[in-house]
């Protein structure tokens, strides 16, 4: 297996140059730069920082859907990581059955995931939001969906780890003393493109401005002739659609099994809160900070400390600066 079954174990693998290159990709498929006289400790730290930035870009792809649902719409969608895992399995099915590239498969999954988000919001609105019970009851609703989705995936797909095949899974670029595993570089670039596209959509289009408006003053939006419920429905569908792309990136980075989404709940919400509710720029900055910190801690100390990093950032942020880096307060 070219990469470990645990995502946390993939962090130090990307931080230490001998471990990131798959044995099958060494030689012709790996681009190794000229030998350099860099200090080994400095090289290790630089690789950890680069790996953390690539990891942070992936965290941003997972968190962007929560930034829309929770940060803009005040919908506590705890089940979003489960939809990311669902997207990963959908990509696996298309890759395994038709040989489609995982990124292309993720793009093809966008329409059905958008429709799923629209239907899910309609159910949430009818059962909770229309009655004003969108706090604790809504939280329990999405918590239940998280476990129902996991159980359905286990019954339909099984509990085994699944992987995909792509030409950029395995090869490794080496520039100077810096290793760039393509299995992390490609997802990082796709993540940045997705977040940039969403930012343009929200700031340059009418529906995007309506989504931003409904997050700030739904009554004012209604007085302007737009329906807050319809706007929220489209926005929530958009947030679930991002899970298809995030799932494709996840299964490129590591093998996936149905319960793996739980690992990203704390990280994703920590990124959104730390970055600032509703701020894509702040979310991206927070994801990079979290990724680099996790990578450094995993490299210099132990990967077992990495899960605590997200909550180590989250708790002081809520206590000192509730608005995060760039955004409104909870």
C-alpha cells in the first residue's frame, strides 16, 4: 500500500523525504533534484512546513462546506464529513467501474450532491427551522444523519478500505531539499481552485450576493423581493456539493473507510471558527495554520498529538477572540 491507512500517519510521511516516495515510484517516476548541502534538521523542518501547507489546503476543502452552512446559514451540519466520505466512495465507484480520473469523477458527482443538499435542507426547514427549533434539535438531526450515513455505507460498500488509481498517486517531485508528493500537491491545487471559484461566485454573482445577504440580514433580503428560504436552499445545496470534490481529494490522499469522517469533524469546525464565521480568506488562513502546526508536531514529537491541535486552537479562540481571524462572532 503506497500510503498509510491513517491520515495522521501520512503527515510525518510527507515531512520526511525518504518516507513519502512509494517504493514503486522511485527511480524513473520520481523527480529528484540535485544533491544540496542543506542541514538535515532544516531540511526536515522545511519539508514539514510544506507538507503542512498541502495538508491545510485539504482541510480547507473539507471546511468550506461547513463555512457556508454553519458560518453563513447558521445550520450546524455535523454530518458534512460523512458526506465527504460519501463523495469519496462515489468517486471510488466511478474510478473502479469506468476508470475515470478521481478529480473528474468528483466533478461529475457535483449535481447529485447539490440535489441531495437541496432535499436535505428542505427536510431540515420543514421539521425544525420553520418552527424555530433550529438549535439543539437541528444539531441532533445532523448528528443522527452522520451515523445513519456511516451505517448505510458499511451495509452497502463494506468496512474495508478503498483506494483509487491515478497517475499522480505515487510519484514524488523533489526540488532542492523539498519533497512534493503529487498525491498531496494535486488535491491542494484543486482545493485552492474550488475555494477561489466559490469566492468569485459569492462576490460577483446575484445569487452569491443573496447568500451573503441572507447570512447578515434575512429580513432585508425579503424586503428586496428575494426569498430567504429559497436562497438558503441553494446555498446549502452548494455546501453539500463541495463534499463531492473534498471526497475525491480525500481518497486521492489516503484509503477511505466509512467511519473515517469522524476524524475531520473537530478539525473542520475548528478551521471555520478560527478563521471567522463566513470568511473564506480567514478559513483558508486557519486551515494552513492548523496544517502546518499538525505537521510540525507530528514530525518533531508524535503523530498521536496531532488530533489535539485543532481543539488547542479552538478553545483559546472562543475565549479570547470569538470572531476568529476574519469574521463575525458565534
